[in-house]
């Protein structure tokens, strides 16, 4: 095996590792509410989410193309840049997992790529339009999910104002299984595609940064399997934070939060916008909780989550930049 092929193999293995870490780190996005409301057991919820993450990840490639060819200039990307980005994202995910903070694996990867590319080529390598699209996603995904969760919850309260609590609890106990499945599917669709884009970028670099940027079928399947298995392992520390520590949830609340968040994610996926599924479900949970009263939300926990979101951008820029610089210093070259 020659040097270039060995580097590509390293990238693929790191990509699979990141997708797996992404799955267990972000498992809470799909199952936290359905576990918190006791509609499904943890094992049932995790297995369902794993399968639907796999299915969702195979449903498109618009997000993969944005990540792979729309954030930095793919014609100057080399394997060391891709390796540095993946290492930065994996390290950040593990740090925040230990701290039980539901941060964005998506933005960890994207800003890891940007940091690594800046280290090698400077700011001219950044594609401004793609960065703007991603940055808008950071702002609008939690905002729209918060508003959607809030309005949907108010609408459900109004429609069912004369219905008994027992009926509501029983009905949404069943309906929440569907909303949780919807959330898992949409999570796989958006998050599963990001690593596809990164591996495709490495393959494009391997072939001399020429021709058309394509995402091979085997790349889609491998990434879908990795995120599915990762989710099936479960990220219990973050599940507790998301489902039990932000606000008290009942089946009707979980249904509203999951439906609102999944809809925001699904729209973004079809538009090719890489957003944070963590931001979306967190915003929706906060919106649903705020319909009762503002004090129903533990704003201290919410504040820690927002702080972690904000730190993801500079943290992964620095990790990506530093890792790429280190790789070049020790002799890893394209």
C-alpha cells in the first residue's frame, strides 16, 4: 500500500469513528423525550432510533455535498486537512460527552474543517456562501424549533382543552412513538450525510482534486451503518440532560417537541443546509416547556447548553488549526 492510499484509509477509518461517536453523542436528540416520558424503554427507544438513523442517512446527499464541496474549496483540500478536521471533531465530541453537554457534532466537524483549511491555505480557501448558509443554520434551527414547539404545544392545549387528561396521556403515549421515529429519521438524514461529504472530499483529494465531486454508494452505506450503530449504543449521560434536566416532560410535550424539531431538520436537509439536530431538539424542548410558565424550564441547564454551543465554534477552529499544523510538523503530507 502506497503512502497516499494509506492516508485515504486513515481518513475513512476516522470518518467511520466520527460517525459512530456522532451517533452515540447525539442519540439523545432522537430518544431523550420518549425515554423521559416512559413511552418506550431505553432499549426499545435506542434500537428504534438506530434503525431509523440508518434509513434516514440513505435518503439524500444534499447536505453531504454542502459539507464536502461547499464550505472550503475542495480543489485545494488534502488528506492532512481532512484528518485534522475529523480528529478535532472527535475530540470535541468526547470532551462534551464526558461533560454531559449536548453540543453540535455537525458544527464541530464543519469548523474543524475550516480551522484545518485555514492552517494550510489561509482565509481565501473559505467559500463565503457555504459558510453563510451554515451560520444561518446555527441561528435559525434552535429559534424556529423553539417557536414551532411553543406554537404547536399551545395549539394542542387549545384543541384538547375539553378532553380528559387520561385520554390525552394515553393518545400521545402512542403518538409519541411516531414523533420519536420521525425525529430519529430526520437526525439520520442530516447528521448522517456530513461524514459522507468529508469522506467524499478525501476521495476527491486522493484523485488529484480533479473531475466532478461525487459521493459513492459505498460511502453512504458505511456512514449510515456507523451512525446507526453509534445511536444504538446510546449516549446515556446526554439523554439524561436532554430528557430529564431541562424541563419536566409528559407524552404530549414530547410529541410536540419532537415533531417541531424533526420538521425543522427535515426542511434543512432537503435544502442541503447542515444544521445541528442538537440545537433543534433543545430549542423545541425549551419552547414546549415555556408554554406552561417560564419557571418550568431550568434555565441554568439551558444556559450551560448554549454556552457549549457557542464554544464549539472557536474550540473546533482551534483544534482543527492546531491538529493540521501538528500533522505537517511531524511530516504528514498530502
